[in-house]
């Protein structure tokens, strides 16, 4: 006998959190997507999900206006629609695993989306970004009132930027780091998406920046990157930097470096991947360093080889002599 759809949904969410090791954010997103599906279709049990129900839901989803653009009539992007469908497909797979009669997950075909465009900055812009904290620190040292605080802040921010570029860490992975790391080592293990552990490698520049920052710290906080000076707020929960804090830091130094493009921690991750590929790394190695579960995700970076292919074509093709 089928469970009610809401009971089955709750069991599914617990399953992906506990047994599949999905993050709480992923669980929350899947819950939101499935609630919207159940609310619209009015299905009561998994067996109520049929081809016709799915078809009508996809039509409805495709015609939904985005939250901020109802006046312009802009509808949900295909990529966003796919998030809803991926959640539903995973739910149906779980139901099938439980032996519950419902629509086959294979019946859900994702919408075709255009090739993803990467947000990148040039090598020169990257160098300016990495140097920006120390430029700011040197300027702040002349301030009688802010000398010490600005100094440790600049050292911290320099270490953050160097570590992001050296390792290609996700912002959530960076925030989870403890100061109890061996900065003498060139590598360390990190627990990433889906609780999967991978090895990351730390450059000499990043290790030097980390050492200078940690040598300056006099606190006993466990987090590797903490709030300093005016960033500390009374009764604030925890002293470790949040995702939002890291994003603000990167954005700030992009402005300091005179970069007009939008720069985020993920843009630096893109730079890490493209730097490896453009210097001869193979796609499988880059996949492992980034912690991608599927190599298809890593393939968005292959465009960086286009310029090298052009050089090869020009050098070796149609080399006729009169």
C-alpha cells in the first residue's frame, strides 16, 4: 500500500540527508521543489503521478513568471526548471527503490539548456586581485588608529585569496577549515560535497600567506578564518567567517584591484581550473582536484584549450610550399 505523498516525501528527504550525505541546503531545495509539485498537481499518493500529470506540470512550470520579473513576463529559465525536475526524478527513484508503484524516473527528460558561460578574469586581473590585500594593508599601516587591525585583516584576506586560487576550494569548504592544519605540508584532505573526501594541494604562496596570518593571531578560536576588529559584533554567533563574509571580501578586493567584472569566490575556482587546463593538465585530474562527481561538470572548462587548438591548426594544417 502506498504511503501518503507527504509521508513519502519526508522519508525521501531523510534518506538523501542521512544515507546519501546531501547537504542541508540541498535537502531544503529538494523539499521546496517537491512541495511546489505536490501543491500544484494535488497528488495524494505516489501512484497518482502519471505521464499526463507530469506533462501538465511541465507545461505549468514552463509558463511560470520569475519572482522579480512578473511585469516583464519573463518565465523560469530552463536551467531552473531542470532543478525542479531533478528533484522529482530523484524522488521517483527513491519510490521505485522502495517498491512503490509510480511513474518511472526515466520518463523525466530534462530540458535542453545552452552551453554554460564561465565568468573569468584575466591573468593580469587575477594577479592584481591577489596583491590587493597587501596594497590595502600597506596603505592602512600609515593610519595611527587602524594599524594593527588592518594589518591582520590584510594578512587574513591575502591568505583567503591565495588559498582559493591555490586549491580551487568551494566557499563552503573554505569556511569549514580549522586552524589546526599543517601549513608546512603541501597537501591536505578536505571533506566536500556529499561528504566526499579529496586531497587538495597548497602552493608556496598560499602557505607563506597562511603562516604570516596565523603567526599574527593571538586568539584561541578554532576556525581558520575569523572576524577581526570592527567585523566582530557583540553576541554574534561564532567568530568564523561566513559565506557572505567571504563573498564581500572578494568583491571588495576586486574593486580595489580595479576589476570592473563581477568577481566571486567561484570565479576564482574557475580561474584555478582553467589555469590547470591551459598549462597541460588532463580533464580527469582537474575533475578530481575540483571534487566534481561527474566529469561532465568539469567539461565546461574545456573551452580554454581553444586558443591552443588554434595555434596547432595554424602551425600544422595546410602547410603548402610553392
